[in-house]
C-alpha cells in the first residue's frame, strides 16, 4: 500500500498536534511532506526530528532564521509567501489548520496545486466560501471538512440526494457559559472563556465557542460546504457533545453522527476519505449514555450568533467583515483590552459601518477583511480599559 503524502499547515497547534498523533499511530499510512506554523521553533524541531518533512515553513521571519541555524539540514522557508509555497507542494492531502484569515491564500494555493484539502481553518471558508468551493470544483479537488460538526454532516449526507435534505441540526455544546445571561458575563476573564467544557482547542476558537460566534461561523461554513440555504440550518444546544450534528430528510428521517469528543476522529476521516482508519479515537460506549438533551440557543445572552446569522443572510462581503472584526475583537479580549461582552459590540458596530458589497472576487473579500480590521481597531480604541 502506498502511503499518503500530507502537508500540515498549523502543525504546532491543537489540530496540527492531533493530526501528527494520527500519523504517529499509523506510520505505515502517511508520509509528512510539509510542516508549517507561525513561530513555535521548539515544537517544530521536535516534529522535524520525528517526521522528517522535506519542507518547513514559518510565517515569522525571525523564527525561521532561528530554525535554519538550529537545523542546517532542513529546508526552511519564511513569511506569508513561504506559507503559500508550502501549501503548493504536491501532496495527497493538505491539512489546513492555521488559525484565522491568514490561512486563505495558502488554502487557495493548495487547491490551485491540485491538492485535496482537509479544512479545519474555518475563517477562510467564512470569508470566501463560495469562491473557494468554485475554485476547488474547477480544479476537481475535494474540500473535506475537519470541523467535527461538518464532518458529521458530511457523513450523514453520504449516499443521499441534496434535494432530499430538509434541514441540518448543527449541534453546539453551549460553551463554558451555557445558561448564563449578559449580567453574569460582564466580568468574564480570557482564562474563564478559554475553559471549554467538552473540547480541548486553541485560544481563538475557545473564545469563539464561549461567545457562540464559533457556531455562527459554522453556519456560514456549512452553507458553502454543503450548498444549503441559511433557513435550512438550525443550531441546537447539546451540552453532552455526543451527537456531532444531524441531518433531517424530507421523509422525516433524521440521521445523526455520534462519537467521543476527540478531533482525531474527524481528522482521520478527512485524511483517509473515502476509507476509514481503525480506531483513531476511543470508542463511544453507548450503553453508558444516560441523557442526551437538546435546547434552543439564547440569542440575547449570545448576540454573536445572531450577528453571524445576519451576515450569512446578507452574503457578499458581510461574512468577511464579521470575521475580520471578530478576529480583532477576540485578540483585544485575550490581551485584556476589552471585556467579553465588548466582542459582540465591536462586531456589530463594524458591520454597521462597513459598506455591503455583493461583488464576487478575491480582491473584494481581502478589501472587506482589511476595512473591517481597521474599523474594528478604531472601535476597540474607544473601548479600551
Ligand atoms: P491553535 O491556536 O491551537 O493553533 C494554530 C496553529 O496555526 C499553530 O500551529 C500556529 O503556529 C499556526 N499559526 C497561527 N498563525 C499563523 C500564521 N500567521 N502563519 C502560519 N501559521 C500560523 O488553533 P487550533 O488548532 O485550535 O485551530 C486551528 C483552526 O482549526 C482554527 O481555524 C479553528 O477554528 C479550527 N478548528 C479547531 C478545532 C479544535 O479542536 N482545535 C475544531 C474545529 C476547527 P504557532 O504555534 O507557531 O503559533
Ligand atoms: Mg466545530
């Protein structure tokens, strides 16, 4: 059996490390050709020693220089262009797991190189989902979801006609602040926001899960991945995180995908699709399940969800504006410049200020991202504590 060649963009992050764990447990299945990250030289050196990639990219130029010196035998490239070059290396699957909009150009470069892409990095799909999916269709490459909900939906849809789909139930754990109201949330710290009840993830997505913006981004992600209409997606709070999402069909049947809360399962499925790997994660003991509950989200306590829904409905450049403003606001919250509830305020005011455009081009998306960040930064300045 030939091994699959893979590249991992964001190898030092939560998804990247989980991906390498899948590879570590299945050494005869994969060859790691490319590793890329921002600046974590120490962990990259360990990964290089273990997986021997042919190319390594670091976004941070200084970190890249440091790595070159420490690993003279290693081919190291740097900067935003380095990331794009790394994504362009011909592989069987490019796993895109950097965080944020910075992943957009590398994702497109991977597609342009004819690589099948396994996408965890949801922000580019939010900003430019239709553009990315069109490009992938032109290049005849698969875009495989890694996000657990989207992997679940993808699995539930297999073998069914799109025209038979009634709706999709996108499940949400509710995050660390489920059941709280705005009054309880005004003094929340970044540390509290990052403590997710069921998933162990990077800082940005943990905060997004706490505001429920993550679920909002996932609505937009699902729209483009599965060509759904916004009203077909219903968010349900399912605190146990056992069902990763469900699809309801027009005959009333509902198909759900269940599993443990371990990203290695959806990562492995994306890497080996259409085949399945033996036991990438623990088995779910269904006899130990006591109560699976489902509820409606509280839109007034978590306004980010409504803002994302609004962006999804408006389309055009609005999701890119939402995303850019949210990235700026989350960074400001994580560095204690604004409060937890200010995140939604920054996003809402930025959406009000940035002009809506339905122009369909990469330039329009990039311009919307730039404008949103400038606008959000100005708003953040007026709020700083
Ligand atoms: P982490 O913060 O744990 O890791 C981010 C990774 O991206 C690190 O390797 C980091 O490198 C790298 N990175 C950050 N900025 C840059 C940059 N400018 N250039 C190159 N590399 C960069 O994030 P997660 O792994 O949690 O999340 C990654 C993506 O996957 C996000 O978009 C998230 O929404 C999505 N996702 C994550 C899930 C999870 O369970 N974690 C679940 C579903 C989706 P360095 O370490 O050097 O800073
Ligand atoms: Mg998810």
